[in-house]
């Protein structure tokens, strides 16, 4: 197994279909997966991505205040 197999968490819709072809997820599936992984009440492992996105959103919001 490669390093990425241990690091990446597989999406709920899977990587490939029954024919073995790569799945192209819809926007709705991508957004559902994104917010599912930010749910800090469901799993303790979700705290790190939650605070990472929170920190980014605060930095971009604050930097927008000082723009002329």
C-alpha cells in the first residue's frame, strides 16, 4: 500500500463504479462530502480540517478589511 492509501480517507461515493471506472462526482456530492468532513460533533478527527478552514476564512476576511 502506498502512503496516500493510508493518508487519504476514501469518499462516501467511492473512487470507482462497478465497472472499475473512475467516478466523476456531482457538485452536490462534493459539497456533501466537504461539509460531512467538517462536522466536528460527529468525529474528533474533523477538528483539524474545521480549524484550518476557519483560520483561512478569518485571514481572508481580515485582509479584506484593510484593502483600499
